[in-house]
C-alpha cells in the first residue's frame, strides 16, 4: 500500500502555550472515489482559518484531520467518471470542498451559504500532505503564469479578498480602508489598484513592518490599528482575528459607509472592546456591517482569471511541510509579510 507524509491535527490546542499543534504522520495515500481526482500536492498555503480550527473556534467535526485549503498540485489518478482533467494537469483546491447543489443558495450561486457546505482541511482532509482527493467539480485549473507557490495563496487569501471587495460595493474615487495587512489584504490592495485606479487605500496595522509593506504596494497612508485616518473612509475591509479593529473601523467610517468583516471567526481575547462602542460615534448615520461567509466556486474561478490578467503575484514565504508548526506559530504571532506557503519535496 502506498504511503504519504502528512501533518495532522489530533485535538484542539491553545496556541498561547506555544506548543506544536500538528503531528507528523505516515498514512495511506487516499483512493479517489466516483468523480474524484487524486492530487499529488506540491504547495499549500497557510491561512489564519487553520488557527481557528486548531484553537477550537471552528473545530473539525472529527479528529484526526489534515488541515490546509490553499492546495496546488497535479492530477495523479482519477476515479470512475472523473474525466474533467487529464492526468498530470495542474489544479488547485480552495476552502469550498463541496456543497449540496440543490438548495436555494446553491441554485442562486451562493454555495458559500449552503447548510451542507463542507470545508477543505476541516470537514475533509486537506493539503498539509503529499496527496489528497476532491470531487473534480471542486478543483480549479491553475493559470500558467503562476508558479505553484504563487498560486496557492490565490485560492483562499485571493478568492476571499475578491469576495470581500465585491461585497464592499466600492466605486472608483472613493476611499477604502484595510485593517490588518496579511495575505488577503495585500492581494486586495493589488486588485484595487488595477480595478479602481482612483481609489485611495488607507491601511491600519499594528506592525510598523506591515505598514511599510502597505505603503510600498501603493497605500496612500498607513498607521496603527487605533489611529484615525486623515479622512473619513467610504468602505473598510477588516481581515483581523480581533474585535478592536472592528470598533476602530466603525469610528473611521463616513456616514453611509460600509464595513466588511472578512473572518470565519473572531478571537475572544479583546471581546471587551465591544463595550467601548458608542452608538452615535460608531453606528449612527446609517453605517453598515457586512460579514463574509466562505467562498463560492465562482469567487475562486473569477479571481484566478482576474489575477492572471492583471497580473497579481502574491508575496510568499516558503516552508517545508515538516515546518508547518513553525509557520502556524509565526502567523499566530503576526510575523507576516505576504503569504506563508508549505512546499512538498525539494524547494
């Protein structure tokens, strides 16, 4: 029986303890079922949602599980009826692993809201391994322009950023704020500069390094999370795991502005920040709050096409599969510049 290396999550962890949450295992290579493909993985992005899984904010329904939902690799085998991709074709897998296809949401193209939505790396084994399987309809061809490690962050950080920007209903000439400046936000900034050349982007980030990174990519201003922007903002996208940026973002919105929260879950450490909300300051004047829930397949495919045309090349930092715990702890501790990507095999 063929075996593969994988990094597995076996229980919920408190990463404040600084331990290594994933366990290296050698497990059987999975067999593709009907209409499924087997992917030999070459790269997998590291996402903050993995921290939400590990720390129990959106825990897997069962353990052990192989995390990872920004997967790039090549088709190594196909199950019965799987004829969409040729053997050797390069494909990607995103957070959406499957949806029912029958409910009102799915029929309307809103698979991300399906009650049976299943997530790669949480509800099914994901990409922190050498192989994985997925239904052929939930795999995406990767444009030739991108290397494997460049393509990996596009499948989540890019796709969820694309959905966040769509939900903003941004118009050219408006002012956009980005609070938090990691993998997703830096790709949003690149999108905005192409699609809305007259939009001024303001970035809020705790780290001076992140602020400088934002300015280098074209932000007109960058300051601390609690800073006041030079002008009130029309739209703000929050990509942080905390509550303080939400409160501060609402304070920086102009009347009629919209805050889009791009997070699967929020941490509880600073939840008391919500007690500082003042209705007149933070919510009055018809300010809006919109959450982002998952991604639909159209978000992934449309963003990959857009990224290829612009082009959008993410900033990446690579780690060996065996270094997954280090990459996750660096993400937890906000040691970020662009996106972190695991690579399988020699770099």
